[in-house]
C-alpha cells in the first residue's frame, strides 16, 4: 500500500480532495465535493510519524506547522468536510499496511516545532498569563502591521458601507466604543488589554480623556507609546506593562475591554468581573467586547475534543461538544489558555457582581469580514511575512484566520459588545434613548 492509497482507505475510498505523497503516489478525489480542487500534499514521512505518534488533531497540526504536509487550493472547502474518526485512521489493518510501506522506525516520536507554545505555571496565574500573551502578541510589530493594516487594531471592525476600508471600519469600531462609554473631556479611562493603543489614542485625541492602557506584551507597550507621541497625545495616555488585576489607583470613569476577556479563563471570570466593578466609580461604564460561543456549545456536557485541527472550524459539518478551551491547534500555536464564554453566562456573571447591563450588540458578520480582510492582507505580503516571522508562523496565522472567518460566517463563533454601568443608588446616569452611532 502506498501513502496516497492509505489516505484514501481512511476515507473509505470516498476521497473529497486530491492527495499527493512524497513516495510519488497520487490519489484523485472520488466523490463530488467543494474540496475537489484542493490538494493535500504529504511532503515527508515525518507527517505520517507525527500523526501516528500523536493521533488526532495535535499530530496533524504539528505536521502542518513543520511543513511536513501542505494544502494547495482554497482552504474554505476543507472546513466543511466531515473527517473520519480517529479509530478509523488507527485501525489495525490500516496501521499494519502502512508500516509495511514506511517501516516501523516511523513510530519514533519527533520533536515538536519550535514555535509550539510551552507555557508553565498555574492556569491563569499572572506569570502564565504573561507567557501566553507574549506567545501570541510578542511576535513582531512589523508582522502585525502587514496583517492588520495601518490601524493596528486586532479585533472586530464595524462596517457601514460596502466600500468601507478596513481602516475606516476599525476607526468606527473604537469610536462606537467611545460613544457607548459616553466619554467626556477630563474623564479617566482604563483600557484593559490595550493592544497597540488604537482605542486609548482615539479616546484621548477625539474625546479629551486621560487614559491608562495596560497590556502584558512589551512589544505592544513600546509600539503604543511611540504611536501616542506621533499622534500628539502622550500627555494624556500612559501605557503600562501590567496585569489588569494590579491596577490600584483611584477608580475610573470608564473601562474598555476589547478582545481581552477571551484570555480570562472560566474559573477566573468571576474575579475579572469583580475587578472591573471595583475599578469603576459609581455610575461608571464598562464596555466588554469579546468573542464567544453559541449556547449549544456550553450546554453540551460531552468532554470530546475535535479530532483534527481542521475540525476546530468545520462549521458546516455540525461540529458539537468541543471544550470551552481552544482546540490543540489553537492551544499550542495560536492562543494558549484561551477560553470563549457564552454571552448569556457573561451577562449573568457581570450582573451577579453588581453591574447593570444596559446594551448588548452582536457584530458577528462584521468579524467575518474583518478576518477576510486580514487574510487578504497576509496573502498579499506572504513572502514578506515569512521573512519576518518564518514560514511556520505565517502558515499558522493564515489557517487560523481563514478558519475563524468561516466560524463567524456559520455562527460557530460569535462576537458581542456588552455595555454595563455601576449603578449609583439605582441610577444609571444614561440617556433614555442613547445614540451610539458614529457620525461616519
């Protein structure tokens, strides 16, 4: 049995895509599928070794990241496939036949790719959180500029017109947050997980507020500080390398938390809500902007994980029951320790800790378009990205962003802005019918 025939047999000879293997063998697609134009290239025997020694998603992820296998063609159709169960891949007959071709030495484990995350310490402790954030964000500011564009905003944009540029849509998003928080000159804003400073700088420049931005990424802090100087608001903005739990000064008028609470684990979510409440003045506002999962994922008690890195994004295949933590591919190569919360649970948790939730908005379709823009940016400058961060990381970012776009399009992922107030004697200090819509 050659390698391509082995892959076909795993699919019960109903192969939805083309296979090319390092031994020269080829297997053509045998069923009509949207993936018929995709070619899976098994470039080295190490790909088989990684899958056999770490069956399922982790083995396939390592083979892909290491370049032992490649995917030629549009990625989207792959996210719609129902892949065979792992027991089928590792059936005694299949393994015996394969080892006759590649040899038993293929069962010796291979060292994982160097970019695989290796965080240590107590889950969601300060040290481990800093390691996890650094793994994802301390990559290269130049690389993120290639992907995110000039706005350097790594969260969902808000589109109003079909011809909106990504930069315009990102500026509208931070302005939407500022308007929801009802920022006024002289007020103090805490920007939790401030990224490269877009929200803080916009709030200072256009609303005259004083801002403290905190991040666990040193590269982000340096970039944001320099950008504030270039924008002429360095006297209003301070960026710190600091855990949000360690902010101790007098309470703030408002808090923005954009794309940060995804890094807060389920067990740490009550503490997060309490810290946000404690850091606000009475009448203060919190805007929490975060990716989440539909309620069906939260209610399914089965502890199963998706079986390959593609299954993380297989929205059309009816994926059910993944854990709230990310898949092994996402966990090891993208967002270590990330957890997504169902918005109803988040709202209940915020209200349990004293907040009054005043407004909730879904931006799901906007995030799908945002991700498509990022993938297009990366495609245009892929060779530059490889020079800057290496082929492994560039491949990981392309796959995870493309898959996430499909996830938002098919509602396997959600994104919500939740606006809360810290009531003062039962009063919210909000207008009866507030107008949040930006003017552009």
